[in-house]
C-alpha cells in the first residue's frame, strides 16, 4: 500500500511542476456542440446499428457532460486524449509480460470518472491498427455508456444474460473507429445475481476469444458486490481515483475487496489544470 501512495504523491508533485511552467500548460478545452447547433454544422460522429446511422443526442446529463465522456473521439489530438493513449501504452507494456485481454474499470463511489475512463480508453485502444476492441457496460443500475455514445439499443447485457438475446444481436458497432459496444438496454430487478452468474462468466470467456481487448465499465466497488463479481472474471483492473475527493480509507477499502494481483494501477482523475478542472472528470 505504501508504494501506491508514493506513486500518487509523485504524480501530484509532477502535476504541480507542470502547473508552475506556463509554457507547458495546455490550451483550454473546447467542447464540440451537440443538439441543434451540432445539427446545423453536422460535426457529430455517426454511429451505426444494422445499417441505420445513429447520431449522439444529449441526455439528461446535458450535452457538455456527454462530450466529456467521449473527448478522445471528438478531439483525438487533445491533451486529455493523449493521457488516455499513455494509459493504453502502460497497459500494453504490462500485457507484454502476461496476458491481458479483459480489463474492468471501477472506482470507490459513483462520480469519480470510471465511465469516462472506460469510454475513452476503449476509443483510443480501438484506434490501434488491427486491434478489435469491445466496450461492455456492466452497470445494470445506472448505465451511461449508450447515452454518451448516442446509441439507442434494442437489446443489451441483461437480455444476453437471461437468454432473451444473443451476443451478436446485442453488440453495436461504432462508425469511424473499430469499437464494438455491448450496452445496457433493460434494467433487471436482480443485477447482482446476473453479474455473478455462470452466464456472465461464459459471456466474458466468449468475448475474450473474439476480441483483442475488452474494456468493462463496472459499478462502483463500495456498497455493491457487482464490481467484485465482474472484476474476478477479468485479467486486470484499473481503479479510478478522483483527486481531492476519493479518501485514502476508501482506496484501501476497495483494494481490500478486489484481487490485488489483478490491479494494473490507479488512474488519478479530475486534477486541476490551468484555471479549473480539465473537462474529462464526469463519470
């Protein structure tokens, strides 16, 4: 545990040094419009399901929040996108030492940025040449991936686990990047039981055989058994830690719950850059 906090301390010191050098500060983040303005200029990425083109639409969180969750797609050359590429590179380096196909993304509590991390890591990973990537939404209570990507699923993870739908029927392919998505459509009354079922284990095993990398967005780890059940089926775990929010005791609690040998690292989210928070901290 001491090594983890030493790493967090060094990262914070590096960040402060970066802020001290104005020449290295990134330009303020520009958020692409979504909604009526975006319809006029037609800059939104298109998503396709069965030949029908689907365009991202703002949901209850607002268009700005949706844009934050897919910043690596809207602004692939941005500072934020480069940080997710760096994360991809670190995971690839670990994968050269041991097999890592399935990766779960979790956090201590909601609102710490795990969904943003999962979406953007999946996007930048799918940009690798010749690599097939699947993004799975395992939050059967509060799914956020399909609204963030503008998808309108007709079936999803719960239907696959209950046998009402096949995996092929539930997977949606994104246009413009080699990214497939297994979203959440119906919200079952027994999410924990479904995620801990043999059917979930078989699903992970099947998609691991089809794809080069599978990124899984799980619910928060504290308070629910869902993240632990899913993470035990994965090759690696990335825990998202929100700067100045996630308490040390909460980090310790999560690491006690999850299999430490599967932890690939902690991702510090929501750091202060320039005059405010860099816009990728929405969960």
